[in-house]
C-alpha cells in the first residue's frame, strides 16, 4: 500500500498485514464526516446573540461584513477531514436609556444617556436660560453612545437689603442672578436717590446677573431745627393830638424785647425750600420774616432757613396830658 491522497472532506485510513504468500491483507476505510449544525442563543437587557456551530463546514470562513448595529465574531478549527469546525456569533446590542440629573439653587441639569443610539443626533438648539450639549462616541456595533444634556438656569433674586450706613447716606443692594431680562432702573435722583447697576454679567445662559445699588442721601436737616436769639430792648413812644395844647404829646411808652427765631430744614428740591419761607411779613408788623433765605447745599439738597423776628411787650408807661 502507498500513502493515500484524501480529498477535502474525506478521511482515508489503511490497515495492512503480510500474508503467508508474501502479499498484503489490506483494509481501506474511507470516511466522509457529515456537517452538523447547531444554534444557540443568549438574551440579556444589553444584547441579543446567536451562535451557529458547524462541525464540518466545507466552506472556509471569510472576513464578514457586519451591518451597523451588529457585531459578528468567528472561530474556526481545522477538522481531521480538512473541513472547518466553525462558530459564528452574531450579537445585536440593545440601546439602553437612562436618565440622570443635578439640582442646585442656581440651575437644574437633565441628562439622557443612550448606550447604543442607532440615530445620529445633533446638538439641540438652546434658548435663553438654557445650555445644551451632546457627547457621543462610536460603539463596537457602529452605533453611538450618547449623553444629551440640558442645563436650565434658575432666576434667583435677593431682596433689597441695607449694605452700608454712611454719615449722610444709606446704601441698599438688590441681587439678580440669571434674570431673563436686562436691568431696568429708573431715575430717582429728584428724590435724593442715586441708582447704579454693578457687577453686570451676560453669561453663557444668555441671562443677566447683576446687583442694583441704591444710595439714599440723608438730608442734613431732615427735621426742623430751631433756635432763638434775643436782642436788645426797644422803646416805642405813642403820641396823641391835644386840642388844648394844639400839638402832639407823648401819652405812653412801650418797652419791647426783640427776638429772632431761626428754623432750618433741608429739602430735595428748590420749590419746597422756597415754599418753606414764603410767608414773609412786612416790618413793622409783629412778625417779620424778611431775614429768611434758602440756597443749594450740593447737587440734590436745598437748605431753607426761616427767620422770624418778633417783639414781646415787657412793660408800658402811661402819661397824663401836660398842662401846657
């Protein structure tokens, strides 16, 4: 016997024994294995897979073409018959979706996570008060592992509070954080209030963060301040006509004490200051305010001082008509 040539898919075995006559007693066995096919499956929340087993695959495996969303793996061993024992595993990953987020006093973040996103998402358009982002990576199956995030700002206000006391001013501060509208302040200078917007920021949320600082000027004389000044005595003589004497004669002498009452007060405008001293009298009336005056004391303050001059009767001397 000679060494046999076994074609692919065939197993040839030989046995030989020498006979008495010098020949050979031979047994040639030709075996053709049959290809047996078996399938098995794996199933989980993450993926589905199918395994196909060939015990005697007459066709050699070649490099597979895996469609998007599928993972194909192969194993092959050469059999005695020259075929291949093959295992082809086809895995289809499942898209698992989860949601997570963050919450603070200033913003809220919501994330949507896809493990096997079959779509090709793009970054969502943002609006004032929101920031959007997208992170993506290609998976083994050709899908995308994506993280879509929406960050929403919260409008926060801190009510007006006193932030500074000065000698003649009080400062208050109000905070605005992530406000959708820009700062809007009004002119209150006529009322003695300076208003400023400080620490302004137009942030990535397209919102406005700032603080409004108001400085209220304290008038120098918010309440009336009064004092009195006493002067000298003044004598006033009264005369009457006498038919008998044919002339005027002094019938009485009045002794007065002069007094000046000063009253000072501050105003935020010229008109009120002028009105404060408007009731001036005319000498020699009992009350005379001709010494009153007002004027500016800075850009937004007017000081008025009313001066009232009065005479208080101390004593009276009366006389009798002279004989001549």
